[in-house]
């Protein structure tokens, strides 16, 4: 009886170990997938910022490139070119219902991110805010500089729920409960 109990315990322990190892692999895979998509987005925005600083990017060309990028990256809702006075110079959005890009930077979280990127040479993520159309969202801002002169930013808007829906495959969502929270622990989205 003792041997049977020990065998059952050992089998349960091995099963638990295997499940924990599978969980760790799947979570690491999901994290790497999100990281790779965000890295690709950062590289694209930095390329747009360099082209804008070098005056290689016209207004019409700006609309074409981000529109194509948004088509193949549905986790993004908008890409905007914002000048140094925080006016939206050009914007491309996935919304066809009148999502107004001119309302960008109307929230304190966005204003703070703009001031941070203006004062540094580094791209920054804004704090999460609630978008009327997409719910909890955040932005990634890349500075546009020509030498020491700050010319503005390239901005990408990320709806958190769209990131979960488009970047996390169905098998992961069926197997695990995934939620995203901000730095303060406030729930932003969950599957």
C-alpha cells in the first residue's frame, strides 16, 4: 500500500512538473511574440522618424507607408506624425468612423510622454489611457531630430484589447487566462 501511494504521489508530482514546464514555455513564447511585434513596430517608427528628419518623407508618402504597415499589423490603431508644437501633421488610422487624430495628446498621460520624448533622445511609451473608440490604450513615441533640433515625434497608438486579440493565438487563449495590467496594477484587458 505504501509503495502504491508513493507511486501515485510520484506520478502526480511528475505530471505537475510537466504542466509547470509547459506553462513556463508557453508564457515565454507569448512574451517573446509580443516583444518581437513591438520591436518590429519600433524599428518601423524609427525609420519613419529618420526619413522625416532627412526630409525624405513627403505627406503623401507618409500616408502610404503607415497605411500599409497598419494593414499587416492590426494590433495598431493609428500612426501619426506630430510636430514640435504638438500639432498632428499627418495621421493614418484604422478607424473609418471619424476617429480624429487631432485629439491625440489631449490627455495628461500623452502630454507627459511628449514632454519626456522632447527632453530626451530616447523613444518612450506613454502611460495607459482610455480611448473613446478602443478602450485602454497606450502610445509609443519616437523623437524626430535633425542634429540638436527637435522636429516632433512619430506616434503609434496601441489598443490593449486589440493586442490581446490579434497577437495572442487562439490556442493560447483557450488554454490560459491572460490579462494585462498597467504599472499600478490596474487591469487593462483580458482574454
